[in-house]
């Protein structure tokens, strides 16, 4: 990142330099005291359990300056910058930094699929532009500001994931990132516990366009009925993508080739054949969004197609492992009803033998939790998954839906350990296993143990 002085940080944050040399050079920002080094600015952001102000002294010994919400000690010599709120101060610095970078920024939001779509867009642009992208899922009130500092002068495009789960969060993120283009993947029921309705979710996510000029472009999943209503009704350009032929970018002639998918992409009266190293209709939809963004950025079909071939699923997001004659789909990072159904479809599409789904609770669904879990179970039975292992209290409703739908074998477990024991006994030669659940259910523990056992 570019270098600030302590005086400049104080000015940007409307803070007060309590002590220390105002010309102290700051070339990186850290909120984790373990990552602090010479030239860092430490940002102690209070959490529910820990107040990192207690780590300030250790950070100063490493050569850092610090923001603070507290008075500096009398013997302090390193720069202390007093601010009203350290998290808000971090966001002000990030907004200032982003405004100094002449980069075309594409924001990505939606109820599910943000990370996969972000990765697909970055891949699509990679052969024609110097691209920076959000690392991991740093898409929150703290993560997104930190992502801004990864933008360098050589970057021509930045693909930024923007997540929100409460009212007002997207406003704050947009004031920092100020995207000129945005992709909205879908409007589901993730975080409906906080936002109360899909209409509210749409309203909040649409705020990603807050700083659009008339030259802004909003890419919408036209297969989503709520998003499609926005098409053609804005003071800026809207572009739809999806499987339906009414979309500006749509796909047909789909073929599965091993663990890759080949399809025709239609747009503007043209057609090109694309290949992506991913499976499922949702992956095709993501690729259509990426292709549309690439064209809007001025890239040729050939460069976009070449870039899409470099796409790789992010860790714990539909990563496929071949362990002897067992195929394992690790989709354990997180889960929502829409994502669960999409992953079950992938499970069925690649399976050659017995199919087993290990599905854990989907969290933050509020009043619709029981019904949505049941619907996932019904979908599992409808597409013909052979066995379900449901993990957690809410997933008993998934089990109920699967049983009522006619799934041949359904088991329930109260823990990952119990689920693994059931899975171990269920494994047969040539079977395919899907593991999925909300982050808080830690189903990656099941994946890790299964991989370790197979390696052994």
C-alpha cells in the first residue's frame, strides 16, 4: 500500500495526534496485533470479549504507531492517534486510500455465491488485465477496508466481495469501495433472521449502486424474479445473465466433461463455446456473469475464455477430491437453502455409484428455518440421493423432508463425530459424498477426518 505519515492518518480520521513524530511513516495497517511490524498502524477494534487496546504497548515495541480510543500514557513516544471509534477510523482510512487508486472496481453481492462469482470474474479478467481480488471472504465492515489496502497502482481492475447481514451495512461498504460496476447474484433467505424479508434483503443489497454514475453497470441474475424486476428501470445500464433465454447473456448446449462444464454462451446475437473447470448450473450462471463483466471491461471473447479456464473453487467451496474409488465434494465453508440444493445437484451430476449427503444445520434463517430445512430434504429425495446423514437440531427437519420424499436411508446425528461414525459405516466402493453445512457447524472437521483416513 502507499505510505501515509502519522499526521496524514490523524487528518483522514479526524483524530488527534497525542504524541510521537508526525512524520512517522506508515506503510501497512493491522488490526491483529500478531501481524504488526515496523511501519504498521495498529487499529485496536473492540470485540465482544476482547479489547485489543491492551496489546498497544506490545505493538509499539515492534515499531508501530497506533490508533486509540483512550488517552496515551505519560511516557509514550510513539505516535498515538486519538479517535472517537477505531473501526470507523479504519473505514475512513480505507475510503481515502481507495479514492487515491485509479482502478475500475467491480462489487459483488448476493445471498449466496459471492465468493465463487468473485473468483470467476477475477479469472475471466486475468488474461487481459492486472486484477486484484478480495482474498478469502474479507467482505465485512472490517474485512473490506483491509482489502482496499491490497490495491496497488499497477492494478487495472479490482473484484471486491461485499457482504452484509444487517440494515445499513451496505451503505458503509459502498462509501469505502465506491464500485462503478456491480454484480448481484441472487436474493435468497440467508440472513433473513436480521432483515425479516427478501424484499428488505433486495433493498439493502441494491445499495451497492449508491455511488453509481450514469456510466455505471449493474449485472443482475435474470433468473431471480426479484432481481429481474430491476432490469431496465435504473438511471444506469443493467445487464441480465442466467439460464433463461430472455437474459442478455444465457447458456445452452451444456455438456459435463469429467469435472468441467462446456456450454454455449449467447449474447448480442453472438454465440461462443466456453469451458469452465467447475460443475453445476450455478457455476454456469457465475461464468455468464463473469463473461458479461469481461465484455463490459472491453476484453475479447478469446481472452475471457482463456481466463475462465484458470478458475479454481475457493477452499471448502465445492472442492472435489478423488480418494481411491471415493469422490468427496467438500462444500463445508457455509450453507443456505439455495446453496444446499445446488450442491446436491452437483452430487448427483458426477456420481457413478452410491450418493451420500452429509448436511448440517443452516443458520440465521429465523422463522423460516424449519420450512427451509424440510424443503432441502424434499429436494434431496426428489433428485434421488441414496442416503442422508443430517447433523444438528435444525437438520432433523431436513431428515423429515427426505424421509417423506422417499429417500432410502436417513440418519440423524447430534455432532460431527457421530456423523462421521455413521458415514464411515455407510461408505461403499465407488460412492460419492457431499459434506455441507453452515460455518458455525464446522463440517470441515468431517472432511478433514475423511481425507486423513483415506490417505492413511
